[in-house]
């Protein structure tokens, strides 16, 4: 399904979200390992690997409590699968989840990490979750309420239909 996805477009979308330069990425199998037959199968929307990260990209048509819990399951499952055996829990890549929310977003962008509320310190930057309110970006874009940083304008294109994109780039 994602064989036709262009790496350049994915990089253009992901770089401004995670605020990091991506040299190259590899598209991975989005099916998570099902260890027991009673456990529900899990398929991510898009799974990619960079030099330092494994990135799960989820396209959420509605952002609800149920979606948050499902996405947390995905993050911790990925973290478990990517811990190298026999190396005292040595981590090969950090785990990043990018939730592209198309409806009912609270914020334009938020970043979650594991945080110690009592001592007010981040426990680790091994896991990061980025929630991106595509609906908020679009509203701010069309209302001229925000100046976009390089790359953010590509986020607006995620909500456009094929014909409208072709018209914008002059290919119609």
C-alpha cells in the first residue's frame, strides 16, 4: 500500500514535526508481532526507520480517548520489539510516534515524553509522541493566523484531495 509513498514527501512531512534533519528513511512492515493468539492483531498506518529512530505515523480521522490508548499500545509494543536481546535492555533506536489528527484536535502540536511529575524531570527521551492537529494547522493557515516554518506547509497538503493538489502544483 505504501510502496508508492515518496520518501522525499515523508521526509518533508516528518522533519518539521520532529525538528530534526532526516537524511534517509526506510519503510518497514507495519504489522506488529502477535505473541499470543488471543491478542488482537496490530497494524500501524506507516512504520519507517531512520538512522536513529523508528517512527510510527498514525493517521487519525478522529482524536478521542480510545485513539490515545490504542496509540500508546502501539508505542510500547514498538519499544518492546526494538529492545535488543541479551544486551541488558540496550536500545537500538529511539521510538517516535507521530499522530496526524484530522479532526477534534486540541492543539496544533504537542509533544509527550515519559516525565517524573514529582521531581519534574524527563525520565528518558527514548520515547516521544508528537500529536499534530492537521485541522488546527489548516484553520490557522486559511485564517492567516500563523507564519509557517519551512516544511510545515506540507502538512496542509495532507488534507487536500488529489485533484486540488494537482491544481496547486500545476499538473492538471
